[in-house]
C-alpha cells in the first residue's frame, strides 16, 4: 500500500473532486490559471494541465491539502 495520496488517482479524478468541492470560481482564486477562470470545464482544464507541469503540480498540492476536508 502506497503512502502517496495521489497513488492510483487520475488527473481527471483529482480535477473532478476539486471542482465538486470548490467549484471553478473558488478554484480560479486558489490557483490562478485561465482554464479555471474562463469558459472553465473539466475537459479544457485537463488539456491544459497535462501540458503544463507547474500548473499540474499546483493542482496536486491543493488536492493533497484538501484531502482531509473531503
């Protein structure tokens, strides 16, 4: 069993869980990236995050910080 909270989690599952919890408006405030602020959708966010390592890292860090609240 892995201690990594991201182990076995797809980026899609992470983004969907964060969107369900925070909504795109709050996500856009917490992580200042355009895909959460303009015409936000899970699909467009995934496209951006898969290409952009720094943004993906921020999303993963927020997910880990938010885990206790889920």
